[in-house]
């Protein structure tokens, strides 16, 4: 609030939005190639070095707000139904279901694996088409007669550059978006935490646009 009141330019940048993969999905949506978004599936494994403390949730709201923001971004609104369940193992997955008033839904699972590599997968199904994103660490499987092997493509996503470019352009054009999107994502994250702490109770509230 102090930055905004002083006239400073402020932008909250979600790296997932600026990934080349998600940018491509968004362009397909905006061009009408996918139709109306109906079902979104996100699978996210985080690789954290620190083990969760006794009794602590595996993913605090701030740790999965990016995935929630991505869902709200693709559906252009916040959900009006939120439900989340946690595995009994503190290192197990958090599974989130979001329902939207127009009938769309999102299913998100987030896992903290201190000893595993990060992994991200996304599928968006629309009324006229679908998009699929699977980083697989950009690994291509090569099969021959004797054995199979993995070839790394080493693709650099450069999402930081896209975030910076957007900030500079929006600042120059005075079209910098508000921080409402991040506030919305954090509000939904709080509902997710409330649901899993209430044994997966479905939380319903009025739906609002991003």
C-alpha cells in the first residue's frame, strides 16, 4: 500500500504465467482455438530442501498460490467452490478441486519432494480443443534395437525476460495491471487451507472476476 500511495510502479509477477508453455496456452485461448475452458488439470512437484516441521502442512498457501493464480487466469475468474484434501503423510500430496459458476472445474495436485526433481504438467480442455504441457525436464526418449536412452534438450524458458519486458512495456504505456490477481490467488489459497483443515469440506462463496 505504501508503494502504491507513493506513486511507485508495482507489479506482482507469477513465473508460471510467463512461462513459454503457459503463454502459448493463453494465446490459444485468446484466439478462440480452444473455445470455452472447461477442465484444467495441473500437477506440480516442488523440490524443497527443507523437510516440513512436525505438524506443519506440506504446502503453505504461499507455496501453491501460483498454481491457483494460473487457474483463475485461464478461467478469467475466481472459483465459487473450493475443496482440498491432504494425504496423511506430511510429505504426501495436496489435492485441490476448484469449481466455477459457469460449470468449469480445475483439479490441482501439489507435492513437496525434498529429494526429487521439480516437475510440472498441465492439461486444459476447452469446448473446441485442448492444450497439453509436460516439461519432463525437456527429456526425449530415444528407442533403438538394443536399449533406450534419454536425450536432454536443455530448453531455456526465459520467463524472467518476459516478465521484465511486460513490466517495462506496461509502465511505458501506463497499462500496468493491478495486484488484484495476486490478492485473488491468496484469497483462494486461504480457502484451500480452510478446506483441508476441515477434512475436505467444500467451501462455497460468491464468485468474482479477476
